[in-house]
C-alpha cells in the first residue's frame, strides 16, 4: 500500500517564480493494480510520480510505503529503498547510447554490487522473457522503437522491484506499440507488480487493463475513477 497524506510540492518557494506543482494530494494506492495518472502537461502527474518513487521529496505532507514513512528518510536510506523497491520506465526511455542492450539493462544493479555472473544471467533472462535476447550485444541506438521499449522495461526490472513506474511511456510510440506496451505492463501486474503510469494517451487510460484512473489538474487530484 502506498499512502499519500496532504502531499504538496513547490519549486522556488518564496521567490517571484514560485510554482506549486502538486497541491494537497491525499491518496491510497492498492498493490497489484495498474493505476494511471492522466492530465495535460503541467498538471503535476510526473512530479507526483517522482515523489512516490522516492526520486524527490514533498515540500509538505507525508508519503508512506506499507505503513512506513518514506518521504522523510535520510537520503542514504531513501536511495536504498528506491533501488530495491521501484523500477522506472522514463519518457523517451533514456537508454544510454554507445552501450549495448545488455549493458543498459545491467546498469541500475551495479550500485547493489551483485555477483557479475549472476547479474548477467538475470539480465539475459529478462531479455529472453521479452523476446529480445538476440539483441543483447547490439548498441541501443540501433534498436527499433519496440525493441527500445522492451529494453527499457527489462532495465526497470533488473533489481526485481515490487513497484513499476512508467512516465508517459507511449509519448514516442505509434498506436500499435502503445497497445503492446499496455499489454506488457498488464502482464507484469499479473505477475504481482504494482504498476503506476502517467499518460495523456487515451490508448493507455481508456484500456480495459487499467484498474484505476486518477485525473490531475493544476497540481490537484480532480477525479478518481475505478475501472
């Protein structure tokens, strides 16, 4: 269970360019569901996901994970929780050019100092699970859009997270690949993952695979629809 209580995020507080990205959001997110945050650019959905995923801290309010306070942890402990609990699929995928598919997938696990052979086997198993093991040695800039999409998901899963966060994952994909991505995310949900997605793509938030749609406007939670 992810719990948010009166969570707000303000940038440049007290200055002339002060910006309230998130305002007073209170929310409970159940495990093992696919939840979509929808809303136009600037609505606060990406900022909210970054706080849920421990990439940033709220200016005020509390975020709890399974009843334990997350948002006020010292940075060292927050980093440990983030690495072991959350996997991230970023808009545009953010794969590192010049590295191979396999190297990109393995990269997030290095700070946890796993045995290299075990890590390599785990990464190859993920690539096989998503049907792109034959691309393991290729540089990521040579991949098609669908292959890059699957590589990004494998990278997000390398530390075996419980919660997968995808920020506008279909922004650069055509309709076919967008539907395919939603199907992949639902397969992961069926395997026990909690999936949180931000999107203003109807192919995502209108999908029958989605359990809950939260609409954000001007940094506030405007609507909560359970599918």
